[in-house]
């Protein structure tokens, strides 16, 4: 890895996650896991909290070239501590050479990251554990039928926030700001990434690799069945999320935030919402103007604060 990672052509050719898994066609999460493992290279050990990606490896099959461990939903960062400690002890005892050390990688969905595993992540951040963490944020518990998670956005329909006569909005709760929750612990590196901006992701992983300690990535991960979108629309939708300002591309190095991309003119958030069946109730049978305005105002408010901070 190096500064050369500027375009898709710079992506390593070598695959560390083989194709042909049982996951859904067009899954944004699996695409990001594949790219992430490509950038990190073959010397990794991956700890996978229960979720969609834990269906990648089902004994005796695995698409991972390197070692992979399945752990309980709450425990991946704690298990990563055990693996990191074991590697350090083996190096100290001369049982493995320092050059054969492995990068410890945690992969979870947003349910584990924002809800069930938040405590163990906080502990790992507090201990300054040297590991990579990728959360594929599909904004719901997709592995069990798409119930709402702490990462589901306001206005989204999920299996547990179905729009009704009494609650026409769908989800009434706002999406947790995992970036800020993680950043509050002041780890060396936190970033958001998108499957539509792979060069940006390469640059960020490369930058993060310079730091010892937690290196955390929150990945926008469109989920065709959960978001009710066509599997061919995933990258278009991911791009739209950035162009509307819904998914800011940013990083924080030791707490200092910079945005990788600040749009001069953002598209209306509606364009992003209209592409997804989970927001259809905001437009039909009647347009929910107040809800749409609230969603747009939140995005506008975010970017206003970004602009004011940089003045
Ligand atoms: S349910 Fe969604 S996140 Fe899970 S494998 Fe399918 S597309 Fe991916």
C-alpha cells in the first residue's frame, strides 16, 4: 500500500475473499468486506460478530484466504484483544517471527457496532487495542429479517417500525452517530467509507495503517432486501447518499475531523429516499411533507455546522 492508491486500478488484484458466497446478490456489505480485505492483504485474522457476514464462512467452507473466527454478537472487540495478546506473546517467546505478525480485523454489522457490542468496543478503544474494525452499516438487523437497529434512520420502515395509521413516519428514532461515539474515545483513526468511493477507502485504510491502536471504519452498506432496492442499484444509491449529503465521507485523526468531499451543491435528500422501498410511505399514498422536511433539515444542519467549523 502507498500513495499510489488513487484510482480503482491501484486496487490489489489478489483476492482475499473468494466470490460465490451465499450472501444476497448486490450486498453492499460483502463488497466492502472484500475490498477491505484486499487492501489489508493476506496477513490478517478476522473476527466476525454474528450477523450477515458470519454467513460467509459456514463449516467446512470459507471464502476467506486467511484465518477467520466467528464470535458472539457482543464480543468481537473483546475477542480481538485475546487474539492480539496471543500474537504478541508468541512473538515475544519467539514462536512466530515479527514479520509474520497478523493484522487483527473485526467485522460486524451495525446492530453489533451501535447496540449489542458497543460496550466491548468502548473497552477496546479505552485499552487502545491495536486492531482494525469495519462495520457494514446496513441500518438494521438484516440477518434476522431487518428489524430496526440503533443505526436505522428516522422515517425508515423496518420489520419493527412499520408505518401505520398511528405512526405514519415509520421509525421515530434518529440514527445513532457512531462516528461521534467512537471519536469521543479519541482513537487514532476513525473514518466513514462508501462502496461508491473505493479510491477514498483505499487512501483511508492506507492512512490508518500508520497508526498503532484502534482503526475504525463505518461503511455505508446498501442492503437490497432490507432497503427494498434492486441489487443492480447499490452503487448508484451509495453515490446518491454522498451527493445528497446523507452519508458524509470523513475521517478523524486523533479526534481531528476532516471531510474527504464537500459538495458545492448537494442534491435534495428526496432523490436518495425515493430510490428505496423502505421510504416509499413518505411519498405514497400521500406525501408526508413534514417528515421529508425534517430529514432534509437534519442533513442541512449537519453541513451548515461543517461549513461554519471550517470558516
Ligand atoms: S440481508 Fe442485506 S446485508 Fe445481509 S447479506 Fe443480504 S444484502 Fe447483505
